[in-house]
């Protein structure tokens, strides 16, 4: 049975909100930049999951429903992608998961490595984020 995840692709001024995942064993792509979101709980819709995950991970309550963008079956899991505007500043977000957070441009993401101001080093982007960039361009 496939696992399902719901992810938020939030944007402001042509930049995309991403998180630097923790450096821990047992998670997908530790130490890589990716999107906020996570697994669906039993009985939860993808839309409910993405809103819950944003509250849990960065204390962001989205006033309006995010737009469903597409789903992608990766074989081991199905990713449901939602997108919408980020209407608050980064200062207003309280990151509870991950090592860093930033707004990155498509040009920055195209380099496949993003600077972490907290760690003072470049870290790679997760393969799923590369797939989303290709989808964004098409």
C-alpha cells in the first residue's frame, strides 16, 4: 500500500518557501531542502493534512484553502501538492521542524544547492523538489 503525503508549495514575490530537513536517520532526504508537509493521518484528506502540517511545522494558519496543484505517484508514496501565496513574513513563522527555512528563487533552486544561513553552508535540494521545479516550468 502506498503512503500518502501532502506538501505545500508556498510563494511570495517569485520565491518559494522551503525547509532544510533535519539530519536524522529514518526520514526521507535528511539534510536536504524540501517542502513543508507530511503524511496523511487515517481518515484525513490531503487538504486537511497540508493545513495541519503547516500549523505543526511552522505555526502557519492558512486562512483560505490552498489550491490543489497535482498528485505524483513515486511508487513508494503518493505526493499531493498544494500551492498558494505566503502572506506572512518569515519572522512570523515559528519553525518547529527542520534546521532552517528560506524563500528561494527558481534560479537558486536550479543550482541544486541552497545556502543555509543557520548552518553557514550549502545543502542540496531533495529530488522531489527538483521534480516540482520541472513541473513548474512546464
